[in-house]
């Protein structure tokens, strides 16, 4: 699944299970940290541009889903994030949860364009080669299932953020989050007024 889907899913879990901004951010970040091993794409693009050659995405294909898509990566990521948490035991458990939710989602929906282009999860890499998990029914990364899930998460966030008074934008900027939530509340108020006006006309 896409990093956006992973992030939104982890964020909604963080909001439902924590009571402070710092821990919410940490738990949400844990849900996207497995994709750090995909940063080889940046190196691939840089090499391609500097040499004027076609990009083969060597490092991305070599290391994505291997360096940090297993229990060693989960322990490293959780250990690092817990250092910044307030309720550390809670943060540790929830970081492990959102990290592994990422792995499960990738196992379900990260297939390439063909039915045989499966993307397995090497759960013990980079320390051990086994076990390796894969699912023959894996959805395409750009499949309709993933799109519907992502859309559902976006709509859930747009619905819940005005009620909570904060949104996933706070992970990156508190000020931008305040502006974003303010805009959502104004839109919601306008929709509410229109609905009440339409109801009054009908009556």
C-alpha cells in the first residue's frame, strides 16, 4: 500500500489510543518507518540524473521490503521512537502495532502489474533469510482495493479532525494544522447551515 495509506491508518490508531500530541506523532511515524528502506530510490534517481542514463531503480528493488520490513526493523524503530515518548510502554506497544500493521498491509496489497509479480515480506531480514511470507491473492499496489481504503481513511480524517481539534497535519506543523482544522470547521459549518436551510424550506 502507499505511504499515505500507511500514514493515515497509523494516525487514526494513534488518535484513538493516546492523549498527547507527542505520542500521537511517534505512533503515526512508526507506521511509515518500514518504508525507510525504500529511500534507495533517491540514490537511484540521483545516479540516473548525474550519469544521464535510464533509471533501473537498482537500490530500490534490492533493499525495499528487506532492510526494515521485518522484526529487526520493528525493534530498532520502536526503540528509537520510545526514547521520545511520554507514556513509554504505551508508545512501545502501539509503535509495534502500527509497524506490523504496515507489514500486513504490504503483504495484502503491494503486488506489481502482473499476477506473478508478488512482493513478499522477509520478516527476519536483514539478519536471517527466513521466514518469508507472501500471499498469492495480493492486490495490485495501484488496485481499486487500495484506492478505496485510502479514500476511506481520508474521509474519516476529514470527518474526525474538526471534532477533535487537530489533524494528521500536526505531525509536520502545529501552525499548519491549526489553519487546516479551522478551514475544515468553516466548511463543516457552511454545510450545516445549508442543510438546515434546505430542511426549513421543505417544512
